[in-house]
């Protein structure tokens, strides 16, 4: 009886985890001003109340540090507690070891300050984002900024694990998010081995060496996911960033528009939601100023009414092969 109960609990937790969906949230607005507690709360509540959909109650953060401070924990944590928003925490690691030390200090301070009210919301911890990509020829050619070597990322992952050991957050799975091309590079295999899960950032819009029209976007996305699966060593795959721009420059055959952003949501998003942990890019990125390449599904005024219909036309499921390769292990067991 005990074994059957444990198996049932594991299955229920796995099913719940597989339905995690949310958005990416930066620490500043488009004019560079720093987001405060009320700003994060407003964004999290807006995501939860979006017309045409439901369940977007998770936030992928990119830093543990409140803007304008050296090591103060981000106010997004208190906002998450207030709104019951789960968290994929992010530590920014491309700015050098001193900043990484500050990120870890902020993480430890947040655990001490908020305790289980915070740690119970943690889905995972992302140690870096696209740091390997920025070290590749493609990243260098696109002026993506400084990256981090694989051995250094492995070191930072261990530092995060050491920091949470003996705390209420010690069971939080630690991973890294990057592009499929970075994972497919054999020189980065040590990072894959060090991770509990692999975060995939995939944007067919930027695949300019392919026919990246919106009609081909879904196949390009899943080919990228399959490429990561092939080198994943059996690690769970989470989609940490994907989306389609609503306006901006055409890249090869990829045309930004509201109509194409909706088609990408319908074709890719609706096939992911409920199957794989997914954090969409993004809820809003044009407040208060417009930007050259916006991805936000909400315009410059924060509103639960999106720019396009978010209703998934038909419930879609991944193929058994893709679902088995991508779905995550139960969290917290």
C-alpha cells in the first residue's frame, strides 16, 4: 500500500510539474528604470488573468539581485509570494566571478529572509543563460557580449549547489539555459553532465540560415529540441525561452507581426503547454518605451487583454517520443 501511494504521489507531482507555464521577466523596464515590488506584482497578476488562457503562474527570472543594489534579493521574490507565482530562478554569470558571488549571496540572503514561503515556490535554478552561445562564432559575430567557458559554468553550478545545501532550497534542481547549437557543440558536454535539467532557448525567427518563415517555425523549433535531446544524457528538457516578435526587422524569411506571433503561439506554444515546463518570451517588453524588436504579447499598457487571441484552437500533445525525452522528473522527490 505504501509503495502504491508513493507511486501515485510521484505520478501526480510529475503531472503537475509538466504543466508549469509562465513568462520571462526582466529586472528593468524598457527605459532602464528598475522594477519594484508593485511592478512585479502587477505583472504576475496580469499573467495569471490573461484573457483566453489560464495557468500562467510561473516566472523565469534572470538575476537574484534587486536593481541598483549589490546583493539585495530581487523584490520579485516577495511579489511571487504575494501572488503564489512559482519561480525559475536565474543567476547572471557572464559578468565575471565577482558578480556571480553577489548573485549567490543574494540567493542565500533570500532563503534566510523568506524561508519556505520562498523556497516552496522554486521550480529550479538556472545558472546562467546563453553563456555558451556567446562564446561561439555565431555569438561573437552577433556581438552577443561576453560568455563563459564550459569549465567555469560547471564550477558556478557547483557553487550554487554548495550554497543551497543544508537549506530549505537544497532539493531545487540546478541547470543552465542555452541555445541548441551550444548544447550540440561537443566541447560543452561537461555542462550537460553537470546539470539536473537543460533549459532550451529556441527562436526560429533568428535561424537565418534556414527557411525560417512562420510556416516552417514549428518544425525548426522541434528540430532544435530534438538536437538537444540527442545530447542530453537523459536530462529533462525545459523550454526557458521561445516566442515570435510582433514587429521589427524581417530576418531572411521571418516576418515579425502580430498575426505571425499568434500563429507561433498556436503552433508551438499550444503544443508545449501542459507537456513541458515552458516560460514564454515574453509578457511585456515595451513599457514605457517602444523597442526595435518587441516580443511581448501585451502592449505598452499592462493589461489582461493581449494583442492576439491566446485561446489554443485544439488541445495538442507531443508525440510519445518527444514527450518522454523532454518531460521533467518530479520536482522535490
